[in-house]
C-alpha cells in the first residue's frame, strides 16, 4: 500500500517540485494551496502517476485548515508524511522602517500556519505511532543577516519548533526534521520584492539551487530506513558560502 503525503504550498516552487518528485515514486498526494486552478492543473498532470487529492485553504486561517483536513476522503485521511512547505518573505527593510503587514504575513504563514497544519495532522500520527514530518526552514533560520530581521526570526522559530516536535513526538516513533535551503530560484523573490524588477537580479551571475534540487533531497530524507532520521539539513548552491557570501560571475 502506497504512503500518503500532504504537501502545503504545493502550487509553486519547492512544494510543487516535491509533489512531482513524490508522484514519480508512487506516493499518494494531498496537495494544498490557495490557488485552486493551479492545484487542479497539477492534479491533472500527476494523475497518471499517482492518486491526488487537492485542498484549497490559506494556512493562516486555522478554521480553514481544520475544515479542509477534516474533509479528506477516506482513502486520503491517513497522512504518513507531512511536508510543511508553505512560507514566504515580505520586504527587505531595516527593523525601524519595516511594515507591520509584512511582519504579520511572515509570522502568520511561516510560523502559525505551520503549527495549524501540524496540529490538524499530528494526532492521527501519534494514534498510529508512525509518521514523518519535514518542516521547510531556511539558511535564514541559522544565521541573521542585515534587513532580514523578522523573516530570519520566523525561520529561527521554525527550527525551534522542529526540535520541540522531535522531542515531544519521540515516544511515538515519529520522525521529525528540517530541510534548510539557501538561495533557491523560485517565485520567492518576486513575492519578497512585491513584483519589483529588483527580484530579477537576485539569481543573476551564479547558478542558484532549483526547486527540483530540494525536492530530490526531501525525497531522499523520507526514503531512509526507519532507524534513520535526518534531523537537520542545510543546503547551499556551490556559489553560496553563507547568507552574505556569494560568488558571482563578473
């Protein structure tokens, strides 16, 4: 019997690539996001490879989260793998001029959204005493950089929550880990810079990680034998040494 994975933020970037990677290996999918038309397009593409269920909700709304996950058809109710991928960055401002709306968006999605989805899924894992949770963090969760303030804070929180989850769920035999990418070429920068053309320059002059690179790593993590849990993984493109050291072609 194939396993079932629930992936948040599955309509683009790392989440979408992870859904495609899992489908190649016959993992049954619950793909979640806010854009129903994108969810349906992905379901149609992946249908020949695996069974796919779509859930449209905003992770910031705990009632939507609870209602959506409770509505899963019977064949999708047993979630073996949870990929908490939904996340965002808004703005790149110094703390004194940061936007409260940007701060709310980052904390609500990156931290509270992860908690809401986890809360809806974990009880069935503890009842079965099995499951695997991967939280998608960031190198920003390990290192604070100028003007990263609240975004870095939200990703530091993701790592702290991941460690807390791993401790609390240890008695139930549930695996918990974090995958923390550096620069990945996705829609991330377009969101951060709100469509400004500066977003187009972020990945120029070097080869950034691609969403597919992270998806392959996530599959590697979830496909290890039961006695192996990759608890914390940091991955950079070769051109990146840390948050502020980047080798660009001149």
